[in-house]
């Protein structure tokens, strides 16, 4: 078989094992962790899905090795807890039975203990330990570990690795990056010790060498060790790429794979987990440089999801392995699709952070693009229905909800007709083409158009569907996904005012003036402000609430606001629009004072409303009618995908 991505599909020998390809699943936090640190049943399904999807290595995250100094709500493994070893064994088995290598990440958060605890009060009550006494950037005090505690932690790493090996894990990853404890010892910014564990480079390296040596002695030479490190800390006072090269060289004799990430916790979440405002593969240069100076295989990561880009990385010798986290949440089947020359079917991660936003809030996982995530044990597979139960399904609307419903129903064997009133599929996703940082969302529409075609959906463009059409084609089920339309400004607008809604601005390429007022500082309006500011326009952003992008999730919002802070956008909060004139927008401030926010063009970004008339026309169009996405209620892409997927399963 001639492969489209031959380098990405090439096996690699690591210790006694042969990796089936160069695509690996990064350590991703479990979906349900019991109070005693035991993985729950959903966690087994979570990791198994990546193994079934074709990843070469699936790494379980994070196994806390020393709960005495690292209180957290992550995984723990001890023979003292009945049933724990068995639970971990089942997880390892679930990974291995699909041909992937089962690895487990050994971790100590150091001064960032309790990072993912939902109970913030309990987190605050933890004693934060690190290499040195000090105060964290958020004000929490840090206590220096004693030598006795350090040796206890070293022993705990070895014990955890040995127990994981006993449970059937074939290798382990030692977390030495992102500001976690070993990284804190390596870093001159964190480590201010004056004993043999601080000061010189060799001393700062000592703790890492002791940990890796202890694991090797406990587990033997045929248990590969992967070291996850930050190639550079990327903040002032942290270690540089040159230092990262030295660290890799100094530790490579003790490890089998060097896994190069970037950054440090609390000094840039969008660096350790590249956001949509950063290039795909923005951290590859770190792995590329380190690879030049070591002999062990080097893995790279950082917003990777495009098979063509990953193929190039391997082909050009920048890294030996490509590691994906969020990309394999969005599409666990990505490696299988690459291996079978179906790269155009990969549903690429949008880097929206929905998957990571849920974890600190509800301790669950959710993905905007994959409704199965975290729910793998619920039997949500699109199993084909028996021939005698197959139906004629009419899907009305070709946005993301309509396309998801159409593809899912077709995968179940139903005959599907998808009608879209416009001349192309994509719906509101088509507007994202205008935003440089949201090209992944625009690409999603193109990918689902491809999936519709390959699935055999009968797509009818420029076709308005109504109850009459449903009757003519004999529809047994109608899924209504007609979406929403922009709301108009509910204030007086003078005849000579230049007003646009965001949708027209993006889709029709309307040219605003040099000074613009955006009314509505939610997610859409804030993103629009970033775009227009980048074009050199003077932008005023008016929001009636006391904050911008309040509808954004807790992971994405701080990053978005940071981007706004880099611009000269004039943000006007707690301001209610009262009137639009040719000179701009008259707003009312909390004290009742009115003022003019000047602008040649006013852009309305106050929200969307469902297309109620189109929905009402179709309510009685078939025995089964389901309304999904914005047609039911304008919300977000996550709910549109979930509702559409389940509607198709329910037919």
C-alpha cells in the first residue's frame, strides 16, 4: 500500500517495543477519578478510545506519586487501597488490546499542588511544597522540601513506576516540564536552594537524575522511560532553549524518549497548551534544536492536528514522534485515518479549550466536536440499524448541526437528504474565514462537507425545505437545523448612519471605515474588535455588562482578553447603546450620563435569534421531528454538535 504520509506511518523501535506509527496520545487527565485516586470506568473508556483510534502510545495522566506533599484530585496508586491495582490493570489492558503501548505519567505538582481541584477552599488549605521557600505568583506561600522529603519523593517515583509496571503498563513518562516539581528544581527561577540540590546546573539536575535512576533500577532496562520536559521555560528568569539542550543531553542516558513541550504553568497557559492565537506547531523548533544534540528519539507537540504538517515534521527530521492531546479528543480516529489515507476526513481540533474548561469546573470532559468524549462507556457508537428499520431522513440546514446530523444518520444506514438554502454548506462557520485565528473553525465546515459527500448524503444546495418537500420525499424523520440570524440593534438608527452586522461584515466583505464602534462585547464582538484592530482601524468596543467575552469559557477567556490587551481597542463597559447616528453611538453610562462613542461605521454584535418561522413550518412535517442547534436556541457549537448527534441516533 502506498501511504499518503509515509514518514508519519513508519514504525519506530523503542526499547523492546516497536511503535506502529509516529503518532502518540499525550497525557490527558482522566474523566472520572474516585476520591481515593482510583480510575473510574469512564477513564478506562477514555483511554481505550485513543488506542482504538490508532495512536502508537497512549499515556495515562497524571499519577501523583507522593500524596503527602502533593495533595490533589488526580490518580494515585497504592497497594494499601483495595481494588486500585486492579482498576489500573484494566486501564492498561484496555489500551494494549488495541495494539497501542500503555504508558503512564508519573507526576508531582510541587508548588502547584491541587491545580485541578474543584474545591478551591480545600486547594488553598494545602501546604504548597517546592525547591525553595517563597510565594507563588498568585500569593500562595511555598515551603521548601527537606532532604528527607526529597528522598521520600524519589523513592515514591520508583514505587509508583514499579506498581504501574506490575499493573501492565509497558512504559512510563516522567513529567519534568510545565513548572511541575522536577521542572521547579531544574529552573533557576524556582530553585534558590544553597545545598547540593540548588545553585549550579549540576546541582539543579540532581533531583531529576535521582528520580530517573530510581525508576530504572526499580523497573529494569526493558521498561522504557519517557521524559517530558519544557524545551525552554519562555519567561524572564526561566531557563532558555540553550539550557534545555543541556538538560536533555545530561539526562538522555537515563531515558528512552525525550518529549519536548514548552513553557511553565501560570506563566502562560497558552504556551504550554498553544491557543488559537498561536501557529500550529509553534513549539516544534524546541524539539528540532534538542534533536540535533541527543541520540534518543525526540517527540514534539503543540497544537498539532494537520497530518500534512506532521508528515513534514518527521520527514524533515525535526522530531521522531508527533504527540497530540486535544487533536485526539476532537478526533480519536486521527491516526487510523492517516494510516488508511483518509487525511481529508480528520476533524481537526479548533483549540477552543472547551475540553480543558470543564475539568476544573465539573471534573468532566467535553469537546465541541466530539459528543462521545468522556462518554465512551455509554454506547454512543453509530451502529447501523437493521435494514427493516432504516428510514428516510430530511435534514434542514447545512450548518455544523445539520451536517453532523446528516453524517451520523447516514452512518447508521438511513437514507438522508440534506437541504441548505444557501449555495454552500457551512452555515455560520463560513463567517470564520474572515478571522485569521479561527481558520480551524472554518476548516471544520469544509471537513464536514467532505464527510457528507463520502457518507453518501444527498446534499441539495440552494433549496429551501418545507413541510411540502418533506411530504414529497416521504420523510420519516425531519431534523431541523436552520440556525439563527443576527439580531438588529433595538435603538433608533438615523438614516445616514452606516450600520453592519458581523455576519455581513465577514461574508460579504463589507468595508468599514477607519473608526469603528462595535456594539456588543461578547465573544463575537471581542473577536471582531481584534480583527479590525489588526487591520489598523481605530476600534471602540461597547458592552452593557461589566466585562468582555463573558460567554467565553474559563480557559479561553483569559487568553482572549490578553490578546485584546495587546491592542489599542477602546473598551467601554457598563454602557447601554441608546441611539446610532452618523457620528457614532450614543451610550448611557451607569450614572445616567450620556456620551457619544465616535465611529464612521457601527457594527452590531449583540447576538443571534432562532429562525422561528422556519422552525414552526416544519414542526409537523414528519412522525419524528427534532429541532437542534441555534434553531432551538442560540448557544454555542458544542451544544449544536451534541444535539445533532443525538437527534440522529434517536431516529
